[in-house]
C-alpha cells in the first residue's frame, strides 16, 4: 500500500506546525504512513494538476490538504482529472484507489481519525489496536536494542512507530486482531522492562498531564523557580486544565538579584560557584520549600547558548533540582543542539524528574 500527500499552502505565510502535523499524526496513529509528500503553492493550479496526475498513477491513497477557501477548487480540478464525481464532500474513489480532500489544521485531523481511518480499515480488512509507551531521555542505542529484542519475538507481525520531541519519546506498537495475545503481551513486557527507568506512562498520556494527576492524587502543591528555561516548565503545566489546584507559583528568576531576593540564594554561593551550579540550583529549590507555600519544588539554571557566559562553562550545561520537605535532589546535564533544543530538552527532563520524585 502506497500513500501520497499533497499540501497546498500560501507560500508567503509563515509555516505553522499544526497545518499538517496533526493530520499526519492522525494517520500514523491509525497505522497508515505517508510514503511521499509534496508541498505546493496554492496559487499554482497547473503544478497541482501535474502533481495530482502523477499521484493518481503511483499511490493507492492520496490525501490533499488545503485551506478551506481553496479546497473546493482543487477538489473539482482533481475530480476532473480522475473523471469521477466525489463520493461526498471529502472523498473520491477510482477503481481501488481513494482520494481525500481535507482542510488543513484540526478539522482535517478530526476527519482522518473519525472517518478516513475507519474507511481504510474496512477497505483493507484491517482492525488495528495499539499499545503506547511514553518515556523521556532513553539513549538511542538502548531504545534500538530494546526494539530489536521485541522484533525478535514478534517478527513482522507488529509495527513499531517511534517518535521524539526534545527528549520526550513515544513508542507505539500497532497490531491487528489476528495477532496472538501472548505474543503482544510478551512484546509489551520486553519494552516496559527494558525501558523501565525512563517510562512515565504506559498509555498515551502527555507528561504534564501525568504530573497533574499525580500531584492531585498525592495532595501536593508545586512551586517552580526557573532561570534559563524562562517559564517553559510552568507553560507546559498550565496547558493542563485544572492545574491551578496543584500549582502554587512559577518564578522566572533570571537575574542573580532575583535569585537572592525571591529565592534566598546566598551571595556567597553565587560568588563561589556561580549562577549555573549544583549549589545554586539546590538553594533555588530549597528556597521555595522554605517559604512554606508548597511541598514540592523544581528549579533550573543553565547555559542555553549560543555563547557561554564569562565563567567558561560549556553551552548546554544545566542543573535541575527537585525539592521535597525531606531533601533536595540536584541533577546535572549537558544538552547538545541549538538554544531552543537545549532549553526544551531541559524543560522535558525537569518535568520527568519531578514525576519520578512524586510517583
């Protein structure tokens, strides 16, 4: 089975991930993958016609994504090329081939989940089920070895989809109704046992949601002190509905003066060890606990780049602390990549360390 995708967009506008990412993710979640993607200008009807004609010949299923105000034009043009009328406003069929004309963004993704996937499953007589494992920071070699061991047991019967965004990893195992349950369970055990120390969920639940649920279950209140992550941890958490029940505050203590006045970091610590240090991260987290408004805290301090500071410490160096009433735990990392890569990886790692301490 070969699947193609044509994306039509205004090439003068900035690209936003949600334009097509949600639709592609919805297809992958359903067990279908795009073999080739074409991104075209929605002002060039001639190029679309040529590309669509090629796709008609080469792919079994073609997905056309365009903004709502342009979609009907391209659908009519495509149906003229096919010589058929659409089955409905979204789909056209020719022999055993299917053509979908979808709005970019959430509407297209919803159609794929609710209509296209069930249609394709029926077309190919497939009944998919899935297991999802969520983890943070699994080393690439370790993940490769664990999946290889799982594949040894399952052969080609199961499909493994691996995705990662700034260290937050999603391992999806797809299987159909004919897969032996004992084999599926055995594969799940191999993956969970092999990645145990990195796992935060054995279901498709985002990390921030897992933290919210655990804080609520433990009746805990959280406070954050962020330096180089600039409020990114707080942003991830406040996206979860109801988080106000467990999140007390988030302080962006970027300047050393803020660390001293707001968090109780001592001037001696900053002079001796610097702002990016184990000791400073410790005192930032401890200062939040000492204030008495929370019973768990997280602090971050680091160098996101692109240049180091005047201490000569390497770009990517960061310290993350998780504070509890009994003790404060500090972790050191050196992340690689751009300023955004370093910051976002630190945010996800901090959330994961928090989860591990409260679970």
